[in-house]
C-alpha cells in the first residue's frame, strides 16, 4: 500500500511511501513503536539547500552552510547526514 510521505528537504509527496500489507501489520515498527516515535517533524535549517540539491537545482557548494556550519561531523541537512548523501559525498571526495 502506498501512503503520502514527507521527505526531509523536499516535503510531502503523495503515494511516495510504502506501508506493509495488513497481514504483516504485526511487524510494522510504526504500529509497534508508534508511541515512542517523535510526534514532531524536524524541519531543515532555513539556509539549508538540501531540497534544491536533491532536485538537482543547486550544487552543495552553493549552500551557505556547506563546509562551514554543515559538515559530516555536524550535519545540518539531510544531504549531509548519510555517507550516501550528496553533500556528504561532495565534502568527502572534493577534499573540502
């Protein structure tokens, strides 16, 4: 089943998330641990360009936070959090 999912840096996209079939609901972490999950969604910093970078409209170096306030050790946006993120990879392999 598909559901509307809110993607960090991009926003909500209808039918972009998946949900387990009813027969597997007992294995669904959202159901099992729903009370323990944070209710609030964390927004990216207003100066963060992750949304634009994820959509290919900007390069990491165009973000004012890149390499300064946002590094792999102290990520601000979704693109720097994961080692597969665009900003993280750019930071690592561009020798910033």
